[in-house]
C-alpha cells in the first residue's frame, strides 16, 4: 500500500487538531508536519517529498489560492475552508477536493481515498527502472537539488535563488539575506532559516551569521571575508566549520 506523506496548513490550531486526528485514523496517510505558517509549508512542498497538502484558504500571510499558484502544481491539494465561494477558483487550479468546515470524517475519508487511488494508479503506470551501472556512487537525478527559497518581505513573497546568497545576518526580530544585488529583510529566526537551507552549501559560523561556502574569499584566524564583508567565526561553531572546510579541501 502506498503511504501518502501529508502536511496540514491552517492558521487555526483547532482545525489542525481535527486534521491531525483524522489523518491518524487513515492507514495510508502519514502526517509529516502541521503548521500555522504558510511560508514554512510552501518551502516544504517546494523541497519535495510531500504527497498531499491539507490547505486552508483564508490565512494572514499567504492565502491558499496564492499558495497554489506559487507552488506550481507540486503535490496534491485538498482545500479546507468555511467559505464555499472559493470552490470554482480552486478547481481551476486543479485541486483534488474541497472540504467545507466543519469537516465530517466520512467526507474527509472520501477525499483522501480519491487522492490515494489517483497516486496509486500513477505509480503503477510508471515502469520499474532497470539498474544502471555507473562509476559514480550516486545519481544526480536521484538527489534533486533545492535551488531557491521563498521568504516573506514587507509587501510580498519573494523568491531567492540560493546561488545568489552571499551570507545571512540575524538581528533581534528578523534576518537580512545579502546577495550581490540587494539586501532582503524577512521576519524569520536564524534556526528556522538554518533548517531551510541545504546542508553542504550553507553553514552557520556564528549565532548571527550563516554563510554560503562557495562565496568565501578568504579565512584569516577567526574571520571570513565574503564580498568585502568580514564575518566572525563564533567559538561555538569554530570546530564544525573548520572540520567542514578541511573536508572541502579549501
């Protein structure tokens, strides 16, 4: 049996509780994440590996309709809302189903069963790949690379190419993402950003700094130079940083 990896996105904790309870009763569903943060959910979907999203339509940071347009078709979606007027627009965006709150379990099960049947048929239609002999230990196709993130700025959701990022500086209530072209400010903490960025490409070197490894110009004692900026290496992060640098043979 194919098991669908799910996330639930809603700004109401009670609504998330109900979805989590319903998912736990369905053997072919696995709840990977429940969140009130639509931006966090969008990044999870864009990173891949999510099969089904339970998505509220009316949320403060990013509406469900906006979410669908940005996500660009990845994963299957079941919309959840107390308002029926969005149904027509959502179906134009190829959602799998539309559940009106309060959601009854039998209606929930019917919706997820439809998605499960669709994905099972799609998986059965894909021919089993034959083994390929290669001298490389890993195939690049088997390990897709995340090449961008979305962040919420003051007036919009902004897409940032990871290769453009020089370093990230954490301040009290927000972070600044520095590229060669601009400085982008977003309300997000350093820990969450560190978890979002792909390991091996970025590393935290200080409580207030995350750097892009391939943008390092020089390292002198406990300081890193990137594009004219001198960044300190914190004592807590020193050993891990230099261990990483040694492995990279820089």
